[in-house]
């Protein structure tokens, strides 16, 4: 029997530099900024929080659900959950009560961590669902989690975990409106981080400018794991301010962002080749990068953005090359499958398609998740008989091996890097008085990539107001899911089978947000 501990925390901790007094994270904004956290601080604080979790005598691999504002302490909590051998469940800070109620009911966490300002309503949901422990954590280093952890020791032996054991669950909405919990193992996350370390040329002296949220794959796994596994300092922004981020490019070498962040940086007059002279690599993902943005960035900075492609279920799958000898970074593509990742394009009948033909993208590899939490039927449905995961994305692979994503088979809308599934929003709209039916679509948006738009049909004689519908939705769902425009129509376009033709609605409203 192997005695090797495959706990992801152990691999990250082993990569800390020899000089533990060196700065691991420096805050670029927030209360008291700049604050400096050493590698020793990360080690001690994660030990204290892990010891607190140990003291609760939780069942092995308990879920720890976390909905807090971005802070260094929130990252420490994630690392401590790994260290204690439990399962981290990050939740978008924009989620409202109905969404949180579903996640807590489905995941059945043993611990919930929320902000002090949300404690009243979150704890009511948690305690009603049978959660025993609810802590608070704020972005100013206050809250009951840190207060309780302060009484515990700053050394701790990481829990022994196998590579196939659960490390995190990420909820990703389904087209039926029911969210699915993608189960990611210690091995999934570590294998992907190790591949990206080599593929993106992480090197000694790299400094990551971290300006992404940490409740999804991009900011929590791709960015944070990358810096930690390389023993690299992070300059940490709790909130995205393009002017403040740009001012730190002179100290950084790596920046990761969604297309929206690049669009907003391009609006800054100070974005010049001189301002980016020290930077080594700009990476974009989580939403399609417009070719216009890709070219504008080249012109303004002298750098070529590296676009990549991944999912909650798989972490990163493909990437444009970092090294020139491996090929060009081509705008409009997401590059090549990463080392160890298999990618194929098939038709609806499950047959392989020739080079250049568009079809459903399927993948396999050590980074691909085991399945959806407590959804064995859905898991079986999303994997082929020979073990490939059906991503739901539609694309093609050209003669040079570059992958291009051309659409999504399930009408997913990606706005500002966040996933919105129309059926979920439609469900809330259809429940409103006077609404007969609705259709939610995504249309091009110069800042967010795509914007959510709703077309609503009223019941006979019922007066409907689009702005009132939006206002009601803002109290029910996360703000990024709320349509930026709501149109009231007499009917929805349908084909002969009665299916709503959303492609016609997208065509009708495609110029809505044109510059």
C-alpha cells in the first residue's frame, strides 16, 4: 500500500520557496492595503483553520460551502479545507436566497461560511437544512471563522487523501434549470496545474497579478494554483479596477483575465508597451475573446493574448502555445489540446468528423471530473460508452490542430465570464403573474462578450412591463443572470414541431448593444 499523500495541499505546500519569510501575497486594494502575507503566514493560517475544522469532528470529506467576498483569508480557507481533507464548495457572491437554498439542500455541507452582512438569511437556510456549523468571514480580516481559528495551533498534519478523492464541488447550471455539482478530485486539480506550469512557461521570479474572483475555476484553480505551485508572489486585487491593475503591471509578469477585463484595460490611456514592458504573459478565458480585442491588445501593448478553453468539469482543456517554437497564438481559436488531454469532434450520431468539420466536442484526460454530485443518471448521460465527456460545446479542429469553439449546443450564455443557462432564468420569469411564456437568449455585447436578453409573452389581457420584470428578477437571482433588456412580444417564433426558434430571436436582437 502506497504511503504517498495525494492531498493537493501537500503538493502546493511542497512548492513554497525555501525563504518562508518572503512575500507570498501583497494586496493591491482593500482595507489596510498594501498588506503583505509571507509564505510562513500562509502555512500558519491554513494550519489554524484546518485545526479548527479538525476540532469539529466532521465526517471525512465533509462539504464546506463558502459564499464570501474575495480576500486573502478566503484563499487561506480554501487551502485549509484541502489540508483538513474536506471538500471545498465555492459559491458565487451574487447568488440569492433561492439559489443558496438549493445548493445547501443538494450538497448537504457540514460547514457553511458566509459574510456577516448575509449571516441572518444564510444561517436561517443552513440551520433549517440541518447544517451544524455556520461561520462568518469578511474581507477586512474579521469574522467568527478567524476568531475561532485564533485559538488553535499553527502546525497541522495534512489529512491523507488519494488522488481520486474529492477536493471540490463546483456547481454549474443545467439547461433544465437544475444546477449540477461537478466533482473534482485532488488528482484532477493537481494534474492540470502541473501541465499548465510547464505549458505556460512558469519560471522563477514570476509574479501573478490576481484580479479574478475566486469562486470559479479561472481564479481559484488556474490562477491561484499556478502561482502557488511555482512558489510565485501574487499581487491580489479584491475588486477589479483597471487603472489600479494597470499601475501594477510594472511589478508583475503574468496576468489572467476574462475578455471583459481586457476590454476595460483597453479603455485606459495609460495602456502602452512601456506599461507592459515587464509583463511576460497575458491569458484570457471563460468567454470568447473578440478578434477585435485580440488585435487591439497587440497594437496597444506589443503583447499577444494567449486564449485557452476549459470548463468547471474539466479545468483547462486547450491552450494557444506559449513558446513561439510550438506555434502562433491565433485569435479566434483556443489553441491545441493540452498535453495528456484527448479531444475529438463527433456528429450527433457519435461518429468522428473529418478535419475542419463542426460537431460536438468530447474530451478525456486526468483533468476530467468523475461526474455530477448525486446525479448518476446525468453523469452517465454526459459520458460516452468509451469514456469521453461530452462538453456540450460545438467546434472544429483545423488542419494545423487548432481548436475553435463556434457555439454551445445547450444555448448557454457566457456574460462577463459567468455562465447563464436560459432555462433557469426563464423559470423565474414564467412564474411571474401575467407571464404566458418567455425565451432567454444571449446577444453580442462589446464589454461582456454576450448579454442576457429576454423576450416575454403576456397572458391575454395581462399588462407586462419589462423593467418591472427585471426589477423582480434582481431580488431572486444573481445580478449577472438578470436580462439587460426585456422585450414584450405577442408570440415567440416556432418551427413546425413547436420548438421556439431562438436563433431567430438572436438574429432579431443581435445589434441591440452594437457600439
